[in-house]
């Protein structure tokens, strides 16, 4: 399988949205405005938002963010047709390389507790589960939108 990895561009918005939909990523409560999330990310650290393609078809994404102290990984998604072929690992390798080149070496991420595959993937890569941390969210505009 010939995987190529490059940053997401504005031309990829609908392909990324379709991929996330197919992969089940948009069913999570925190998904919210998907197209807005994709276009918003293109305005900030776009080189940390990566697309994996096989034969020109979008099959995987990963998104890195940076808060000035730690990097955060979001939206690692591989199309259901292409899983367990190393694509998730390849995209993560590339994002970790880009973080390292920026001097960002402390990473964190969230995985839903019922996502057995996601938990196994990150543990396999050496990411450490933090059972003593609870995760809080709040909308400052008092809306009910997912955070
Ligand atoms: C999690 C996900 C990104 C993994 O992508 P992938 O391309 O299939 O993963 P890889 O092929 O690179 O797997 C690398 C290793 O991780 C582990 N792994 C990956 N998926 C696994 C699963 N479902 N169950 C158990 N272990 C798994 C294995 O050790 C695997 O190596 P192996 O195939 O040689 O056994 C993919 O299943 C996915 O898109 N899931 C839906 C979205 C999601 O859960 N994202 C992660 C949370 S942020």
C-alpha cells in the first residue's frame, strides 16, 4: 500500500468530513461543527493537521495542537477499510516528528473509555494511561453545544 502524508488543505474539507463520518468519528458527543473544526484548524498550525492518502483517496487523518507547553493529539482516524495496516502508526510517526522538530516533546490526548481499539493503539505506542485524571468541560456562552 502506497501511503502519502501531507497537510490538509481547504480543498480537502469535504473528503475529511466524509472520512470522519465513515470512520464513526462524528458520532461522538463532542463532535459539534465538524466543517468548522476542519476549516478553523487550517488557520492555526496547519502543518500539524495531516492527511494520509492511498492512490489519491483520503484514508486517514491526525491533528496536532500546541498550547505553548504541551502538544495534544486529536482526530487520529483511519478508514475502516484500511485499518490494521500500519497507517495510524505512520501518521502518528509523522506528527510526532513534526512536534519534535518544533521542540514539542510533551504530548497528551483523550480517548473515550469505551474505545477499546483506540486505547490499545496508544498503549502499544508507549502512551501512558493516567487513571488519576478526570476531564472537565464547560461552555462559557451557556450553550449546550458539545465542547
Ligand atoms: C485506532 C485507529 C486509529 C488505529 O489505526 P490503524 O491504522 O488500524 O492502526 P495500526 O495498523 O497502525 O496499528 C498499530 C498497532 O496498534 C494496535 N491496534 C490498533 N488497532 C487496534 C485494535 N482495534 N485493537 C487492538 N489493538 C489495536 C496493534 O498493536 C497494532 O499493531 P498490529 O496490527 O501489528 O497488531 C483506528 O482503529 C481508527 O481509526 N479508529 C477509530 C478512531 C479512533 O478510535 N481513533 C483513536 C482515538 S483518538
